[in-house]
C-alpha cells in the first residue's frame, strides 16, 4: 500500500466508519513468524524470575510490594505486585500492562478482589525502569533496535511480559494468568499472548502496533509517527516490523479476548486497533468480545461512564473465563 491517508475532520477517524473498520484485515505472517516467537517463549520459560519484594503498604485492601525480577537478557526490571483483597488465596493472576511511557503507580480498577496482580513496567519506561534496557520514549524508545528482529524493543518488551507472568506465579502460586493492557500495553500483549498457554484470557484496550500496511500511512500523534517517519527514510525497517505486527500475532490467539476499540483516535489510529480485534474474531479457537467506544486517548463528555462500564466488563470477562475453566475441568 502506498500514499498517506489523511484525517480530513482532524478527529482521528481518518475517514473510516465502523463497517470499514470491521473489514480491516490482519497482516499475514512472514515466513518464520510463529517459529521465532515460539523460540523466544521457550527461552523465556527457562529463566528464573528470582523476584525480590519490598513492602509499600496497602492499596484498596491489598498488600502492595515493589518487585525486582530477572528477564532473559539478565536485566533486573522493576514492577509492583499486589495481593488479593484481604489476602485470600488468589483464583487468578493478572499481568497488568500500561500505556506508552509507563505507569506512575498501580491501578486496580479492572482487577477482581480474588486476583493477585503484577504491574510490570516496560524496559526503558516509567518511574521504575526509565532508561534501563532501552532509551526512554522521549529519547526514541520505539525505534530502539529496529534494525534487527532479534533486538527490536517491541519484541523485547513482549518477552518481558512472559517474565512478568513468571514473577507473578513465583509470588502467588501456579494460578491461571489473565492479561490487561492498554495502547502500548494492548499491542505488546497481543504480540506475547499467543505463545504462552499460562494465559487463559485478556482485555486489550485501544491496542497499538496493528496492521503496519495501514499504520505506516496514517499520520498520528503517538509513537507510531516516529516509526512512520523512520520507515520513510529507512524502508528496510519494514521487514523487521513484519515480525511485530499485533494484528498478525492476534491470528494465533486461542483464548477469549475482550478488545476495546475507538472509532476516533489521533494517537493509535482506529484501523490498527480494529485489525487486532478482527484477527481475534477470525482466529480458530479464540473468542472476541468487542466494545466499540467513541474516542481513544482523549477526554470527552461521558468518558467516566464509559470507563466504569469497561472496568466492570473486564472483571466480568475474567469471571466468565475462569468459570469456563472450572466447567472444562469438571466435564473434560
């Protein structure tokens, strides 16, 4: 595909209405895509997370800890771990990703009372890992290692989610895992989830990194603009990006996934978001729960109500996934 797609109204719709968005296809995998991701996953599972905790008090009835843990290339990344409310035995472990730039503190709005939760912070990002293992977003995080499939930062961040799952299980026991991630975290989650069968479901919120054939034609205000500008002058980078397309990875998902997509979004253009959802909808064995929202990455009238409903819907989705697991064990 060639040529820039304008956003004539300047509201992040790029001329796409819902029927067109629901028709955006995922990008087909390049040769060796699944094999490479499975090899990275196998390598990650051999790493001892060796989590070290420091108590930080309590948040919403949960004990909260700062955690340092090991990832595949020997880095020690930091994140937060919170127990269930009142310390009851956890029914599930939530790996809770974040948007581009990292998170400043834990947020348990989508986390059920009976879930333990780990909040990883991506390498190079946030108050905990700024500059560690990658430059900060301001210094070019999204372009770090883009010359190499093995070194590109999006792949390393996806691998780190598997390590976060290992750290969570080391702290909470061998519970099933569920993933929650927004924007950057949504796209990274889509890349990581198909290759780790410890994860039984997910919520992806306005997921990034979907459908590079379109994404590279859509000017935006998010990290994608840096990537678009870079590929314009370094077209060989497009071949690396083929291995980090969230829509491609989503075609390999085999679990229930709730996806919240926005009709208008100047940071993560909607066609890329919907490509991820559409891939899940078409994936054999996966199950899509789609929530279409009016805007992403901006404040608007009614946003609080949308968020409250979305938080409750994620908790309900987790409960439904876990109930199904119990039913499958009782009736194999």
